[in-house]
């Protein structure tokens, strides 16, 4: 490569940061990351606003390596593959920075609306975990593989390969997802076999400290899913963790699962609300019901749920109804 050509390509890549004005003045853009050529009007996402030196993100791949024709003039034939190959040659030693940045943008929803980016997110998240022990995005990627999205077809078999028989066999979140795959009968074998595996991997995840799995495992013991029913073990699991600690990982389900009947359909709450009372206690444990609804209300406030006010009103109604059963001493929230 001639020195003048190298200098030109270096100048193009150097112009990628803080190129907002270039792009706004351009008719067409080239993405040095993926080689796409498109109208400059398609660039609608920007990064680095806070520094006053913003740059455009590719509408195809999401990376910030855009070059506008306002800077280089009319694109010569072959310019796109040339600049792409040049960039990738420089990045071969450290692709992880680009993977991590892409995953951050995807999780911030800057890129998640584009169907092709879901598959890229999944692969980059897995590579970050495998190559760099960076697990920040792994759980979300495995959920996409296991259960699919509108633009990604579920592939539970790959979860089994990656977790049960693969490199993530000791990762608590991965084990939790694998347990759900078998619980939903998405694996191989009869329903009884898959129930046992669901119990096995959920237990493994719980032992490693995954609180969602602890809550789920208590229900499996209570209902005898994949194991013999053991109410004592179910109660012991819950007793070892505070209600707030167990409720936090279940928070995203709250808005969807609290129905007009006031039933919170998580396994943990099912157990708390409908467990048999201790000997000598009232037939219905209204104290536990009130405690749960107060906790649910705390989780809802500020959660951004679309019908947040409606749900809080519903919760207040159930708290009031349960409170009327404290006929002798009255109901004092401070004692909960």
C-alpha cells in the first residue's frame, strides 16, 4: 500500500469520531465496520453527545465507523471494501472492544430494533464470555437463544450444548436458563426425564447463589416437580433468604403477573400467599398476605410499568381487605 493511500485511509478512520457535521452535509455514507453504503439520511442514532463531539452509528451494524462523502468527495469504486479491510486489519488484535460496545448499544435499545442485530448480539456476548471471561451480557444472550424473540428463532438445543455439555456448565445464570428449558419440555427425553433435569439444574443454580432459582426451587420441592414433594425443604429454602432478596429478581414479572384477582403468579409468591398456616395460626395467614402486598407495592413504585397507578390502587385495596381481619388488635403497618 502506498504511503499516500495509507495516509488517506487513516484520515478517513480518524474522521469517524466527531463526524456529525460531516454526515449532516453528506449525501451518502460508507460504514468501515460492515462495508454498507447508504443514504446519510438513514443515520438516526448518535453517540458521545455528552462531550460535544458526537458521531453517527451505522443503521446496519450499529458501529461508529461512518465516513461521509462530504469529507472524501464522491466514493470511488471499491472504496467500501478497501476501507473495511483496512479497519479490520487494524482491529484483528483486539476485536473485543467492538463486541463490548455493540452489546452495550444493543442492551440500551439503540440497536435492538434492527432484526439482524439480535443475532450479532448473541454471538458477541458469547465470544466475550468465552474469550475474556466477560459475562455481563451472557444471561440475556442465552435467554434469547433459549426462548427466542420476534426476530430470533429459539434454539434450546444450543443451550444444552453451551451449558449442560459445554463451557458454561458452572455459570449460575446459564444453569438457571437450562433448568427452564427442561421445565418447558424443550429438551430431549420424556416429560419425567426433563422434569428431573429441570430440578437438577435449577438446584445447581440455586446452590451457586441465583436467587430466582432459589424461589423456583422452593416451588419445585413444594409441588414435587422432578423430585419427591418436600414441604419442609421448600420452607427451609425460603427461610434462608429474606422476602426482599427473593422478590428483587422477580420484579420484572410483577406488572404482568398481578391480576385483577390479586394473585401474583410467581412461584415464590404462590408459596407465600397460599402456604398452610402454622399450627394455631388463623386459617389464612393475612399477615403474610399484607407483608407480600407491601413488598409488591414498594417494587412497583417507580418501576415504569405502564399501568403502575392501576396496580398500586389494586394492591392498596387488597392490603385494606386483609387488614380488616385484624379485628382485635387492629392493623399497624409498622409491625409488618
